[in-house]
C-alpha cells in the first residue's frame, strides 16, 4: 500500500486520503503512517466515521494509550472512557458549561502554546483528536514546528540551548491560566519532571526544541533568567513561518507528534456553542512493541 498524501502545509501538515480508520492496519501500513508523520508531524484523516472504541483501537497502533489526566472534573462527572479525553464544553447531561464553570475555565489553558503530557514522567508521543462538531467562527488548532524552529536558531543560540534541561509542571501552566487552588493530593499526584530542551526524533533523526507551556524554568538557572529564555524561545518558535493553522471539518481525525510540535486551541464564536472533540493519546514508551493484532470494537 502507498499512502495518498496531500500536503496541507509545505512542511508541517498533510491530509491522508482514502483510509478508513474503522479497519485494522497491518505492520506495513502502521510503519508507512509513522514515516509520513516523521515528515509531516500533523496528519489529517478526513471524514472518519468512527466511535471512541475505534479511535482507541487506531491509536494503539502507535503506542500504549495514555489514561485521561483530568483537572476540575470529578470522576463521577466524566462522560467518556477513562482512556479518551473529553475536549468538549459539555457536562455528563450534554449541556454546555455555564459562564464561570471551573471546567470551562480550565480549558483556557489549552489556548496557550503547549505540548501534551510534557509534565508526565513519560510524556505523550501522539495525540489523535476527532471532531464531532465544528465552530461557526474560530475554533482552529494551531501547530508550531519545533524542528524548523531549532534549525533556524542562530549559532550562538544553538550553543546556548544544547545542554539545557527544563522543569515541567502542570501546576505551573494552570497557575498561568489563573488556577492555583490545587490541594496537596493533586500536587503530589503530579510532581515536576525534567526534560531535555533539545531532543532528536527517533524516526526522522532531526533535532528539535521540546518546549511547552508546562515548562516552568531552566534547571540550574535563576528563575527569572530561565523564564526570560523560555519566553524568547517560545516567541521565536511560534512565528508565522513555523505555524500551521488547521481549519476543522466535521469528522476530521487529526494525529500529531508531540515530539516535534507545540500546539494551541483558538477561541470559537459564540463560545456558548457546543464544541465536542474526543482525544486519545499514546505514551512515548521506548520499550513498547506493537501487538500483532489490535482488537476493534463498535
């Protein structure tokens, strides 16, 4: 099989035509998608009429599933599987969140540049986001290419960042978004982790910056100096020439590689409209080997 690849951006994104994600995939097909992702770290699969079980089955071709990490939503209020993140503004009765609802406000952090799961001990490898509804105005997702940003850094900057380590902490990104009232149990559940700022992609071999809104400071640096560097790097890496903006269509499945990108959601209008998206994510477990068969359900 040869994928039907249609670039949606010269270097960042491509549409994959003619695949039905309800069907099982061979090792060769999975490898071909992985190779395509190493070139275009945003892959768009249009018109995918799948359910959550099939979303999970497809995602498991690319790593073990990441259990949902939930903030400000009690377990009893979850609408979806514990392995599928509810990127929606709906409660368990399918009503939109009212103004001031903590769950609604928590989504504001997704409008800042970030990398999914960078604060976890083993971060996310891929994210797969399925659109059930599309905003009338706005609601795009933007992706910034950390490979191209690294390649464009001046020589003196390359030398500066080469050996740096960042501390990532989800409490930091939530505090920036205005949430500081985490209890001690939540703080113990999500301790800070350290990640190298410059990493090499295992498939493409390209070096890239590993930036995220969850990164709180540079390890070993005075806090203000580290914050200043992170601000400068983020501003540099999210210039228009490094960014692809995805305009969603109903039933788009967008798969992106968190090892090569940052991303952010954009505001939609009116914000009282339903926004329903479901996301599965995989863990960047280097010991993982794809099972010979992936069970499909639904």
